């Protein structure tokens, strides 16, 4: 029993950790290129590892999708956290839109496709961290009168989703941030 617990808490070897990161990176690249039609064999071939190694990292395609989707949410959360540390409400709003546009560039459609493949109970929870922090930013910008009056949190979230779609459809990241800011900024 103690040996099993020690094995479960043992840190992976450095090469195993590198393989795991490479496999996750490659899986994400393949999903970006091909959508959800990605097989474990393709991940293994591009990563230069055996299929068994891929299955040690991802026990199933659903786990692979969940890990990649969680990584995307982490990027969104990082953009929100960086924005919270930005001085000046107007500068923070522009920085937020620019950061989010960069996160979504080439990945918005991928994320929607990935999430649609998973049962709801296996999707990473955006509710846990991302939405409450986004609400704090929204409240800051409302209080400091940076956002257009009447732009409630639901509408602001819809704007962020629209930004993701615009960038996924090819709108330049800088242009997207400028266009969306001009649409939601107080006059």
C-alpha cells in the first residue's frame, strides 16, 4: 500500500515530463490544423513517440480534448489576470481586448469544436475562475465609466465571444481590439 502511494505521488522523470509537454503541444497543433479528427497515432508520429506513450498521457481522446480545452481556458484566465494588474481603466480595457484577441487567434473555432465533442460533465469549468474574474474587470470598468452605459456583464461576455469569432474569421488582432473597444467604450 505504501509503495503504491509513493508511486502515485512520485514526480515524473524529466524525460517523461518533456514527452508529456511535447505530446500536449503536438495534440494542440493537430487539433488547430485538423479540428477534432485527430487520432492518437497521428499525435504519436508527430511527437516522435510511441502510441503507448501518448496513451499514458491521454487515456482517451476525450481526455486529450479536455486537457487542450483546459489549456485554452488557462490562457484566457492569464489574460484576465494580467489585465487586472494594468493601471488606468481605459488602458486596461484595451490591453484586455488585445490579450484576448491574441489568445483567440486561430483557436476560437478549435476550442468550440473541442468542447462540443465532450459531455458537459467532462468540460473544463470556466465558471470556477474565469467568469468571476471577468466580472470584477467589468465592474471596474463600469465604476470608472470606461464602458458604455447599459453594457451589463452578459453583454460584455457576448462582446468577448464576438471578439473571438472576429479573430477566428481573420480580423487582424490589433484591429479587432480597436474595433471592439470603440464599440463598447463610453463616449
